[in-house]
């Protein structure tokens, strides 16, 4: 029959094994959490890139509208000025 000291040593060995296995599982869990976080970060980065692209396209479209409007206004102004210049010539 084992002595109480031997039983205590055996129990301590089991505790040490369990603690080592627990630490190993904890590290694996941390790794998995980091992997999940990395995946989430990649998804967020992808969404951010799409959002930045969309903002850039919106700015480009806005400026295209401004250029078209400015061009139409300039054309109208030139047309009115030409009509004002030609009006006295046509009346003569």
C-alpha cells in the first residue's frame, strides 16, 4: 500500500500534468482567438477599402457634375454675349 507521501507525490504529478495541459489548451484558445481576430480584421479592412473606394468615386462624380454645370453655364453666358453682340449688327 502506498504511503501518504507517495500518494501526495502522485497527486502532485497529476496536478502538474493537468496544469501543463490546461496551459497548452489556454495557449491554443488564445491562438484561435487571435486567428478569429485576424480574420475579422481582414474583413473590416476589406470593408474599409470598399468604403474609401466608394467615397473616391462619389467625389469624382460630384466634381463631374460641377464641371458639367459650369460648362453649361459658360456656354449659356457665351451664347447670350454673342447674341448681344450680334443683335445690333442684325438690326442695321
